[in-house]
C-alpha cells in the first residue's frame, strides 16, 4: 500500500513491521492492518492508496471478547492522552503553514524586485531585558539594546533610526 503524509510536518504510522515516521509530503510503500488503516484515515494526515492487510484473528470467542474490551479501554486511554498532542500538532501545523505562506510571499516580493529596505525599523523586547531592532517583520538588524535605548530608538524619526543603527554597528 502507498502511504503519503499530506501534512507539513512528519507523522508516524504503525505498519505490520512496526512504527515508521513519514516526513512531510513523503510517500512510502508499507503494509498496514485494517485497524491502522481506519485510524490513519480518521486522522486526515495521510493519503492511502491500496488495500490494508486483515487484522489478526483470535482463535477463541472468549479471547475475542477480552481483547475487544482491552482494545476499547486502551483506545479510550490513547484518545484521552493523545488529544492534547494532536491539538498541539494541528496548531503547530497552522503556524508552519502561516510561516511558509509568509516566506513564499516574501520570496515572490523579492523576485518581483521589492525590497525590505523600505520597511520601518522598530525595537522589540527579545527577552532577558534585551531589545532587538528589526526591519519590518522578519529581519533582525541590531540586538542587545537596553530598554531605555529601545524606547529612545522607537521615538526617533526614520533618518535618525538609520543613523543610530549605523553608529551601533560601526562601534561593534
């Protein structure tokens, strides 16, 4: 069976030979059981092309009942424990998709001749009492400013900001 991870990040799946990790948009050939096929289909993370192999069948009815009860309990436990992780993965996928779209937009802008040099400079808190100067959203220009320097910087006009950055870089 062909299994394609259609998500922007890696995903795991259990094959009849054990678990495997499938990278983003990668296709692998592997055999999975009907049960794993149904789980994989329900996640929405994979495109599945082919037929799964049948699940192993217990030899006795009492074994079937015991396994079914255990499977149901395990399934509930797994769903309870993995639900927050799945939510986190979906949130990270959304962040990754947003960032990827932003990169594509920026690359298209640069390819079209646009420049980020015209973007405004702004000092933002970088943590630990340090401030960083950015040009537009993603481009760090100058780091390790004090809070006072950052506040004074943000109060400057555009030309004074450019001079401030040039002077700081020259002194470094």
